[in-house]
């Protein structure tokens, strides 16, 4: 993903965060202005609840080994999440996400003959914005609910390369003569849609792109190959052979990667979302008690 698009995505995240801050400030101001009436308290409680989710999906990598729509290769993914609805528009979600990414040069750029696979373990916090305001109880919600989401998280990855039928941890061999961090910030952005399955269960479909701050998901970044003689164990070492897995010999101008763009990955997920009723009921009872306690009790003699 180019730098302009990355800046735009960061701007969108910033706008969402600012909007949420304004909403929180307005809510706090209303609390100091006066007590909420009983009917309003009931309506607010209808929007505050927690959901748990779990699901399956597919992911595909975008980077130096695959820079177009014609070379995507999908692998499976798992997701687990917990949602808190703050108000009628905004929700917050904590996500634990795992996926495997894979691609190679066997069809496109086969003369380069590079390839990799990596498992990605990611934790993120996401702000979700509902296109249509949530103004009903959970049980009487809309049948279809579209939303946008943006967030920030951390991901761990470990690229591996195949040589003579064996997989190697590429980060251990410094195939471009340098090391890199395997824990990286990520910015997930995307959209989704929920559909009501029953009174306490949703089925969601979500698409997102992970903007990453690394060009080494695939262990490929540098424009040119490293001179084989500069590897600690020489030109015939495992590191040198992993760096150049083709039959074309090294020459200084030979292109290996594209250092001007970072890697990323697309995710497509199906999520089952279940509402925790007990929490919602406790919230309702607690707030109603606060409203009632605000009125004076007249004792009869």
C-alpha cells in the first residue's frame, strides 16, 4: 500500500477517535447537567451491552511477491472478539486474530523463485461505527446492520522459506544482510455487515485490510540481492541459498524486492456474535436503581 493511502487511513482513524472523544465529552456533560429521566435511562440501557464473537475466514498477502490481483493465494484464519456498545453509533471491540499468509513466484516472476509462509498472531482494538443508529433494544434490532471499522494493534510474524523440501526461519539467516522486528504495529480498516439470526445471535461478514509498518512479512524488501560473498559462511551457505533460490547467478543489478512499499494483508471473516444477557440485565437494574434513588421518598403517617 502506498504512502498516500497509508496517510489517508491514519487520518480516518484519527477522525473516528476524535469523534468518539467528542461523544464521550458530550455524555459526561449531560451527566452533570441533570439526572436522566426514567424513560431515557431505559432507552440508553437498550444500547449498552457486551457481545462475544468467534469466527473463521480467509486471508491473503500483498507485498513484494504479490503486487496484483492475479497472484493472490488465500489461507485460513480464526478470530475471537469482545464488543462493548458505547452508544447508538459507536462500539469498541477487542480482537484476537490468527492467520497464515503464503505466496510464491512459481507462476508470476518464476525466474526469481522466492516464496514464503508465515503465521500471524494479532491483537487489536477497534472502533466500529454503525451506518444506521442503534436506537432499539437488542431483541428488536434491525435485520441488517452495516458498519465501518478502524483500529490499531500489534502483530507477531515469522516468515519461513522452503529450500530442498525443508522450511527455514528466514529471519534467522538475514537473507538481505540485516535484521528486522517481528512484532509490528498494524492498522485494520474495513467494513462489515451483521444479519440477525435470532434474538441474541448475529452472523457477521467482514472485510478489512491490515496496514503494516514492515516490508518483511515475506522476508523480501531490498531492491537488489546481497553479494553472496558477504554472507558469514560464504556463497554456498544456507543463508545465501535462501536469499537466492533461483538458478540465475548473482549480479549486482538483479532486482529482488521493492523497498518503497510496505507489505499488508486482506482478511475476509465470518463472525458469530452472541449477546451476554446477564450483563445487560445488571446494567438495567443498576441504572434504574440510581434513577429511583434520585427521587425523594414521602413517608405516610
